[in-house]
C-alpha cells in the first residue's frame, strides 16, 4: 500500500479534470456511469458511507474508505470533502493498485 503515490495520482487526476468532488457531484457521476472509483472519507457520517456503499454496489463501481474529510480535500486542493469520484478508468486503476 503506497498512500503517498495514491495521493499524488489523485491530485493529478483532479488537475486533469477527472475528479468529481462533493456528495452531489459524486452521486451524479455514479448515476451517469461516469465514475470508475468512489472514495469516501473515513470520518464521513455513517449515513453517507452507507449511501455510497449501497450506490456503488448497485452500479458496480469500486468503493474505498480513505483518509479524513480534511485530508481528502487537501489532496485535491479544496476544502474538506466527504466523497469524491474518479471519472477516468486509468487513474482509477492506478489509485486502487496503490491503495490495495
């Protein structure tokens, strides 16, 4: 597990415009079949985690719980974020490899 490289790839994906961040944008990306990976903050509410876990299971999108809201936000250069979706297949695969 290489968290540092995964964070770097996540930041790169954000700069490339391939990340949807925030609950509404993440949900929209999943429901429009644009998301290849969903990441939810470990300190997000249980309701939020359950919502995305069930949604990702239904739409068959990989799902990870990673870092805190503040750390997740800072990785992508934003305020705190409870959830985000990676909307590029290659970025999603590399990030999953580094976090598994």
